[in-house]
C-alpha cells in the first residue's frame, strides 16, 4: 500500500486532536511548517521531511529520512533518481534493520544556483530486500526577502518604508547605537532646604534619521523633567539637553528613581537611567561654598573684599548667606559697593540692617558708575538710603528686583540712571524721603508695592515707563518735577495723604488706565506749570478737595474719557480740556485693616478680611511698626527693634501670628507683647532679647496657644517667657533659654496649663 501525505493533512489531523483534547500544545510552543511525504512498501515504510521553500541563491538544503522495518529484517537504499538539472544527492543505505527497528538519517541536496523561482519535484527511489517504491518531494524556490543592509545611506534598501536606523534590521549596527550622557545614572546633590538639578543630553549621531522622542518621565515625584516639550524632535547630528530637578529635603535625605525615555519608533525600546538625589549635610564644604557670609572672610573668595571694617566691595557675581547682617556705614560709603560692570548680587533673602535699628545712618548698597548690574533678593532696613547711585555717577542697564526695602529714610535712589529696570520690589515704610527717586531716561518701574513712604515715587527725566505699581498710603503718591514724555500705565494710586500725582514743570506725559483715588488734602492730580499732558481712561475719584486741579501757566492738558466728579481750572490756566465723561459712583466702604471694625460689612474684621491680605492668606508683618489688631498675620523676614516689637492689644478678638521660622530681635524691653482678653495663637517664631526684659510677655488673655517657638533672654531682670492672667495656656514643642541668672519661664495665675515638650535652658 502506498500513501502520500502533504504537511497540510498532518496539520489538519493535529487540529482535530487538539480540538478533542488528545494533544496539548503548550503556551509559547509552535510548529515548524515544511514538507512531509511517506510511502509504504512490502516490509518497510519510508518518510521524507524538511523545508518546503528555499531561495534562489540556496546552494543546498537537507531532507530528513525515516525508515522503519515492519515485520522482518530489511536493508533499504535511498537514491535521488530525478530532479532539476545539476541537482545531486548522496545515496543513503540503512544497512540491516531488525523487525520494527527505525532508522533516522539525512540526505543533503546540492543545488546549482542561481535557481529560477518556481516549484520543483525531487523523485527518490527506496529499494529494500523484497520491494521498491518511489517518493516525490516538492520544493518551492522563491526570491530572497531583502534586508536593510546599509544603515547610513539614507535609502530604504529593503523597501519596507523604514530607512536606516529606523529599520529593525539596523538596531545592531554600530552607526545606530544610542548616545546619551550620562549613559547609566544621574546623581544630583543639594544642600539642605534647597533644590538642585542635573542634565541629561541626548545626542542624535545617526547620519540621516530624525530622532523622535515620545516622552521623558520619572517614576518618583521628588524628580521632575524640565526644559522640553513633547513630542521632541532631534535632527540628525543634533542634541537636546533635558533638565532633571531634585526637590531636596533635610540633610541626610536621599531619593532614587528612574528616568524613562520613550521613542516614537517602536523599533527602539524605552531607554532608562537611574536617578539618585542626595541632600548633603549643612557642614559639607560644597554647601559652605554656595554663599558668602559677610561675617566670615574665609567665604569671600575672589568675589568680595572688605575695604574697611563693615564695608565691602563686590568684585564678581556673589550670593550671600541668608542671615541678618548688622553693619554700620558711618562714612556713607555703602555697606556693599559695586563699581564694576556685569555683576549680579543675590542676597538670597539676607538682611542688611543699620546699627541698632536706628533710621538714617549710612547706605546699604552703593552703585558707583556701573553698567549691567543686578540686585535681587535683598532685605535692606534702617539706613539713610537702601540702594543709592549718587549724583556724580552714571548707571545704565541696572536691574533691581524682588527686594524688600523697608524702614529706611529713603528706598531706591538712582540719579543719572538710564535703561534701568526696577520691578517686583516691596518698598515700604521709608518715611523720611522717597520709596523710589529716579532722575534719568528710558527706565522702567513696574509691578512694585510702594506703600507707607514719604513720597512713593519722585520722578525726573524723560521717556520713563511707570506701570502696574501699587503706589498707596504714602504722603505723596507720585511727585514729578522736570519730568517729560513719560508714560504711566494702570497704576493703583490710592489713599495717599496729600496728592495722588503732583506735577510741576512736567510736560507731555501720558497717563492711561490709572486709578487715582481717595487722596487726602492736595487733590487727586495736581498740575502746576505743566503742559500738554494727556490722560486716557483714568479713574480719578473721591479725592480731596478736587479730582483734578490745574494751576499756574499750565496749558494744553487734555483728558477726554476721564471718570471723575469735576475739574477745577484756575483762571491762569489756558486751553486745558480735561472733561469728566462719567461721574464717580459711591465706592463701597473699604476694610480698614487696623481699627477692630468690620468696615465693609462682610463679617470679617481687619486681617481676618482678605481685603487686608498682603501675603498668602494673611497680613504681612513687615516691620516692628506694624499695628496688629485681629485676624491672621505672618512673617516673611527677620525683624528687629526696641521695646514691644510686636505689640498686640487683642480687645477680646482672636489673633494668630505665623512666624514661619523667622526671628524678632530687640536690644531691650520686650520682643513680643500681647494683652486685651482675646485668643492668641503663635507658631514657629523665634525671639531674642539682648538686654533687660522679656522675650515673650503675655498679660490678660482668654487663651494662649504657643507652638514650635523659641525664646532667648539675656536674663538678670527678665524672662524668656512670662505669662500672667491667662485663662487657658497650651504650649507644644517650644524651647526657652535664659543666658544669666533668673528663671527662663514664669507663669502666674493661669488656671489651665497644657504643656508638651518644653525645653528650658
């Protein structure tokens, strides 16, 4: 009996066996497809099995042979008797097989390439002791499938639509290797309380391909990726630097994670780097070197030189250590002097403080004929002038930003300054002279808080721009003398004691969209001997005695769209055309922030009302002169002064003070004093009394909660903490220190006391 089976029949049978559970094909296993033929003769069975397809360039292939003796001894010879021209195969001889014995062998088939594509038949004869049979083996010849064999020619060699390094055939080619620095891990070290960053650079060294990156992510929120947008494209031969920031923490903290780079092409698997963040100890030399301590010359390096005791020249970019520096300037040379160009002074939140808290002594920072200087992050208090460029110097392209200029005689004074920028500063309580005095050209004053000064801005010069400032609660809002062709845009000029804007000898200035309201005694806009000024869409209302007042030889001042109550024109004035297009409406009552009254009727009083918030949800305590009534107050700087720096009469209302870790220092008297029968809460505040008196003194309160604070007193005749006649006193995690003899803490007539973790030294 003769039988011939193509592999498809075998697979069909196998499928049925699988279907009925007779054969189990495990997950991940597979079948090798090919060709199979079997024939039975008298006394033996022969099968041939192997590939069913070769390519036109194949020089040989193998066919596996199985011979089984059925019921008697057999010797079988297998020979190729027919096939394509030139093809050959060696004869195979099984020798003697016993009954039911099986022989396994291989016949190599030699071809003659190149072979024309098509289907060919190979006929084999199998001759045994008593019978012979023929077996036909079918082989298909196909053109070979092409590969991307050249990976740097910009050509799609195999026609699959993928070129060079974007073809999977090229992933192992050296020209397509991925180049990322650092290749394996990125370590970022920071100092306590600071964040830091490192960089990862991705290089596209591929000759022709554009590298497209789908995303770059981290798996730890302590790390973030900055500086790129996705999808990210890097041209051939280009590079892209990615910034990875580490959030930081307390000294000794560490964090780890991974940076995952996912490519648009699925040929390239995601690339992963290990991330590690380390917070160094504060004593680490790397942290010490990050800032300059004016009290420690070993930190000066080449950036600072001490020219005389307490006076320093800044010679290159410098960052100060964040602390309070008590520095005298008896010769008015400037505690810090910058006389070189292109220098950045970052005070890093440090405070320059005049000696003993006395207003009107020396200068904080002097600019001496400099160009391209930036001053940022400085708190400057208790000097004659905070920042000063004197008359006989010329300063250009100066930037003064994000400083707190508080409780000096004068704030920022720039004479002969041009192309300078004064922005985003708090300029407060400079009650002797000016918040800002500027006499120069092409300068910008923008987004500053200029409040509680004598003059908010004193301006001369031409082509300056003053925009988006809060110029309120000063004696004079803006004082202009000899100021020409300047521009004022959307400033809030409110509740100044005398004039909102006073102009003398100032011509051709333009005012647009400013609110000039609620001035006290000398008019909203006072124009004297000033001409051709233009007012556009101003709100000039509720000023006393007039919204606009024009005096002297003033002419050609115009204002067509003003919202005001009326214009007073002096008989000497000529051709002025300021008209009120709309009357002022009665403004809703404003919350006065220090009178214990709900002025606007919203149920919230003083600093409990968001109208009074200068900070995030609270009223800022900017100096020891701050009047504290009721509501929530917070500190954003160290304070120093004399007796009762914080003086609080609660009048039965609740008061909360958020110290935020800042320090109040006094040289005598009491640092923090509260009375009045209210409910007082104080947290995270440090007080230092360097003379006789108390650190904290609380008298006659309904309740007192004191958390996370420290008190220091010199002792002898005072206490670090003294409280009497407080109905309910709660204290957690505080520390009180007395330097000399006496008691650190004294509590008198307090019915209920709850104290947890109080350290007394």
